[in-house]
C-alpha cells in the first residue's frame, strides 16, 4: 500500500493498494470493505471539516458500481434474491446506460433501494471507524504533509494504534434458513509439512504433464528416417585387348 498527496493527472492524490495474494473470487464482506474504503474520504471530510468537497466523486462511482454488482450479479441481497439482472443496460442506480429492461419498474425500484441501503451502511461504517480512530487519522495526515508520500512501512507503523471496529452480523440470504455452526475443513498453513507435501505433489504432477506433452510433440515433429541409397556398383574391370598376331615377312 502506498499513499501520496502528490497530484497525478486529475487526482490531487491517491492510494495504491496492491493485493497480498492472488484471488479468484471475492466474498461479500470483502466487497463491503471495498465500498467502506471508497467512502472513507468523504467520511473523513465530514468528521474533520464538517464541509465536504467534490473530490470524492470518483470514489462514489466506484462504490456504487460495486454495490450494483452485489445486488444484480452476485445475489448478495436477501430481498432481491439470487437473480442476475446484469444484462441489457438496466436503468437503476450505478448504470451509465439506459436501455430496455426485462423486468418491472417495481423490481428496478427494489434494486435501487438495496443499492442505497448498502451504500448508506458502508458510509456509516467508514464514519464510525474513522471517528473511533481520529488520532490515527490525524497522525497520517500530519506525516503526509511532511513527507507527501507514505510507504508500506510508514503506514504499518501508524496503523499499530488502530482500534478495530466490531465485526458485521452474520448474513444469510434468507433469515428462515438454519445457521450452520460447523466451519470449513482446516487448510494447511503455508510452510507446514502438509502444505509442502501438497505443493510438491502439485509441482510433480505439473512437471509430469508438461514432460508428456513435450514428448508427444517431439514424436509428431520427428522426421522419418531417410532410407540409405544403395552404394553404386563398381564398374567391372576391362579385359585387356587381345594382341594381334604379327605378320610373317617373306624373304626374297
């Protein structure tokens, strides 16, 4: 993570967050964290200055887009349900196009209400977290004014004093469904013997597969052996020409 107040393009500053690990999917709580994170700038302006600016407009756009996807694509709304409304350029909050839709005005209104609810809750979360950690917020602002850019080590040092906010309530797509208290199976920690053995097996299987693929490719591209041409026959040795008998000379 890197934070700077140096202008870049149209932005007066920015925060760069690099993922700690590759993710193939994102949980509902992680998306809510992203929305609260995006609304943190506006919440900080409200807490400190009591007079917010227009600088958070791009943050609102990102937050609204995530909230819209949660409701219309990912089934993260208990009232809308696990239905995909992502096609056709819908005309509810978070869309930048207006086209014909395949559902009623009532459903569109319900989607708008859910998006608004997600954004309002995330805004409240951001406000509470920053208000609880006002000293940390001021410490970061002070160091940014002095250094202009904070690296990961600076941020980690400042965040040691952060007070964590309470966890969100358990979410279910339907409140009538029973809550399972049995957790997932244990996952081997990185560096453990079990994890190393599993990683070695995956690596060996991958190497075997690649070797088999290369072998098959070589067989296909290998040239057929060219048959050797028979050696040319040596010409038979010429027989010596027969000598003509000498003519007898008559004596006079």
